[in-house]
C-alpha cells in the first residue's frame, strides 16, 4: 500500500453544504434557519449577555469563586483535656465518648483526637484520627492511642 492508495471510508466524507445559494441548491431563501426568531438572525444571541432577566453569567462570576469538596470528611473533634471524665486505664472508644457527651453533633462522624491541654490519666484510646501532639501527651501519661478504620 502506498500513500496514493489511501482513501477515506465510503460515506465518511460529505461535501460542504453551501447555504443561501439559491433555490436549486436546496438551502436557499432562509438557508436552513427557518423563519423569524432569534435563531434566524446573525450571531444567534449573545450567550453571555442575554439571559432574559436572569442575572447575566459574567455578573454572577464573582459569587462562583472557590469550590466545595464533595469528598470532605467531617470529624468530631475531642481534645485531650476533656478526657479527665474517664477512670484510669479505661478504654475510650467513639461510643464511650458519645455516652460521656463529649462529641458535638452525635456519634455519626469519625472521631479525631487533638492535643489541646494536658492529660494525667493513662487511657487506652481508640479513635479514627489523632494529632502527633495528642499521641505524645497520651503516651507520656502512660496510655496508648490506637487508630481505627472508619466504617
């Protein structure tokens, strides 16, 4: 096969439609645009500027900046200084935190342990996420932090 043997597949190439070139060409008079109305005019409306009473797109742009991450995970945060309600060497789970009333918004969110304040009790804490400072403070008090998987 040589370059001069190459041809397009049958039916894949169409001749260009020459609209508005008289009645015998098949696309004369209104040139396929129908009669009257916005679609019959040149330019076919200013898409950005003509929105029929709605706030035009270019004026709404300043309000559309930024985005919302649809995969964001909201954590229920608990600081180590609030864990003094538990007894020494007890196991602290998300269910125990909810029962103690330490979770805002109920227990439907994964729990994150943060490092504000001090802790003096050795506790075995099971949470979904913990900051490095929180882990260091719990371990310094003789406890341990275990990271559990979110459902």
